[in-house]
C-alpha cells in the first residue's frame, strides 16, 4: 500500500516548525542569559491539567505511530519507538544528573579555559 500524497508535505512542514521553534527558544534563552530580554517561564496555562492533556496526546500519537497495522512491517516502528523512548529516558537522566552536579552552563562561553575564576573573558 502506498503512502498518501500529502504525507511527505506534512512531515516536512512539521519538521520545519519544530526547527523554527527550537531556534526561537534558543535565541530567547541566549538573549535572557545576556540581560537583553526578560527571563520567561515556559509553563503552559492551567498547569497541571494542560501538561497531562499534552502528555496524553503525545502518548496516543506515539501508540498510533508504533502500532500502524496497515504497514506489513509495523513491528519495526514498535522497536524504533521503544529504542527512542529508552534512549530519551537515558539522556534525560544523564542531563538531570549533570545539571544537579554542575548547574546550568552560561550560553556565551565556548570553552571554560577562555574564562578566569570570576567568569569574565580572558581574551
């Protein structure tokens, strides 16, 4: 069975939106770290209800993708979904422990050796 004609277009559009949101969030964080923008809170309105609704939607979407029975090789999607889920969990745990141990890094620094103990540039 062939894919619908619109599927690559929608996939491309979602990828572009995701990249744009990521770039905007990184830019805003960088501006806030340098005092050029107010720090913002990224909490959704009506927390925690909206958080649970968003998580439920993502879980349902993931299950729909992983158990796509129209594809004769649907188990590949299931295995890939499990690998991505486990990999994401491991990455989250590693980053959480790193932040707990070292704190969040400054965004302007490219390498710690370029700064002295006070955090100012050596250059």
